[in-house]
């Protein structure tokens, strides 16, 4: 059972470079989310999607873009990476019902030099 | 808006000690409540949940009861093990008011020493 798979697991970028983080889920979940986790800051929601073709801003969306062209995939893009975007990024997915939990990937550890 | 407040950590206990991690919430609707656990180098995973008042969630010896009157969902375990060392997150979800999002606490780091 793959669950939620994040690619890549680690990446080092230089300031100004761009990259895309890929999230794939095989549970037919409607909702998908991107979070960042920084020491002492808990989880912060970047963007989320409530269905194929839809996206919405979360708590800290600046500097990021997302797309959900297929139900099973949710892409997070950094157009021009900045050192402040050094973080661990987690993707999650869930069914739409409120009593259903989120399922998380194992994270992407991103360093911006 | 909705919010979750967790007991600040870190918490350090000896093996076989009793664990309580406090969690209180503020919500305008009727949320479902969750505890997630995060082991080093991994993503969060569901530990237990409760979906209505007075429900008790339980898993792996951990328990939490949904207390609407005190807006709390405290996590307890009678005898912790070294393998329980992790970060614990309390969360709530109310699709009617949160438009598909969940609200997480800041996490509490637990270290259990042999």
C-alpha cells in the first residue's frame, strides 16, 4: 500500500532556482494539502485542493504555486527559491468527510543555499 | 476561527510512567478530533480519533475522550515505552466551517528514557 508518496525526498537548491515537488496518492481522496514544518512552528498550510482542478490558498501561500490536474496528484512549485523556504514539506490527503483523518507522506527535506 | 492549544513541551518521562498531554480546542461547529504521532524522519500518522462528544478514541494503549463541556481532548497512556518517543499533534476538523481544512496544534515532543 503506497498511500501518499512524495518526490523527491531531499533536495538542495540555490537561491533563485525553481523546482516542483510532486505528491501522489492512491486512495482516491478528494482533498489534498501541502504543509511546511519548521522547528518550533508546527505545521503551516501552504495550499490545498478540495478536488481535481481546484486549488486554494492556505496560511502561508506566498512564493508557492500549486496545481491539481489529476485527482491523484498535487504539485507544489517554487518559482524562485529563497533561503526562507528551507523547510520540510509534507503532502497529505483525505476524504471529504470531517471524521476522516489526513494521510501524510514522509516529507521532502528542502535546503535553499 | 477554530484553534487548537496543546501543552507545551518537551516532555521527558521515564519508561512505565503515566503520560498526559493536554489539548483544548475552540470551534464554532461540531468538530471531529484527532491525535497524530510523528516519529523522527517520518510524516504524521493517525493515532486515534473521536467524532462526537463523550466518544473515547483508543489505540496502542493511548486514549483520549472528547469532552465538549471543557472543550478538551487530552491524550493519556498508562505506561509509556521508549518506542513512544515522538512528536504528538492534536487536531480538529469541521468541514462545515473550515472548507476542507484541519486545524493542528503546535505539537508536543515526548522523550521516554529507559
